[in-house]
């Protein structure tokens, strides 16, 4: 019988969009290793409350904070809330930031609107940039940051033309953050998942046979799941990954090799 080593005990992690899909799976993996968890959610209060219960059942402290991460308007109030949550737990800093929250717009190049592009940019890049800027001073030395990139940053998939290039920018930002924060022992990495079978991608899978296409072009002959990504993020947040920084790890089962 395998035993999970609690090598993150007394650590605190913030996971944006932690109530579902990759975010939820990551939260559960980090909690299993002993980390206390703060998740954010935008609208789905019930799923956030259930995730908090599931995390607490693992014997850790957990809380959910509501914030809309489309742009920066709500960041000051959110940072104040987060600082108060840390104070309630007897902390002035925290250890792990997982920038997971994101949004998707599905349209080919000729159909993308300015609103589509602005929304994806504001959520998937701008808010990550400035949330990390606001919180960098609160991250303890030798902490961890993991950004959610995408396989569509390196392989063109037509309906995600407003998504993939912005994820490419986020993956580039990961390198700059790794350089800037490295002197403090803080590692910054990104993961780049392939197409996952989850409700984030459900609209794409509903409108076209994307799932069959992904499976047919993936070496391991299946579509990925959130747990495939959550485990890798948990590794990047662990002490064992202290010499991994500035990396972008493809988690796509060998897509288009």
C-alpha cells in the first residue's frame, strides 16, 4: 500500500480557479502532501464549497475566496482578503502560487472578435502578470510558482487562435519571472497540457470531433485528464523540484510527435 509523503506540511498554497478541473485536482494533490489550501472561484460557489470540504477531509486547512480574474479591477480587494486569510492562519506569507484560472474563446482567425481577444488576454495573461506582481513579495523564499500554459502555444489548433498565442506569452513570462525571482530561491515553471477531457474543453468537444482528433494524434492513444496535470504540478511544488525553474513541461501524452 503506497503512502503519500507529507513533504508540504506547514506550507500554504494559493490556487486560482481551484474549484474544478486542473485546479481542483492540484489542490487535492497538494493537500494530500500536507499543504493548507486557498482556492479562488469566479461564480461556482457550490463547487468551491465542496472542494473546501474535500480538502478539509484530508486534514488540512482550506478556504475559498471569490474573485473575477478578468483583468485587474478586483485584484486590490482580493489581495486584501487573501492577506486576511493568511493572518487568520497565523501567516504573513505563503509558499505556493498556482496560476490556473483561465478562459476560452472558440473561433477561427476570421471569426475572432476584439472582445474575444480582450477577454482571453485580460484573464489568461494580464491578471496572471499583475496578481503575481501583487503577491510576489508575500511568497516565502524558496517558494514555488506554477503557471498554466497550453500545448496550443506550440502547435496550432485553428479554433483556439485567440487562446494559444496568449498562452505562449504566459509561457515566455514564466522565464522572466524565474530569472527575476530566482535569487530568492523561488522557482517558476509552467505546464503545457494537451486537450483534456474536462468541462473547460467541453464546449470545444461539443461543437467538433476534437476529442477523436486529439486521441488519434497522441502517442499514448488517449485524451488527457485533469489528474494527469495535477500530479505534475504537485511535483513542481515539492522540495524535489528545487532545481527546476524556467521550465515548460508538455503534458500531452506525446501529441503530434
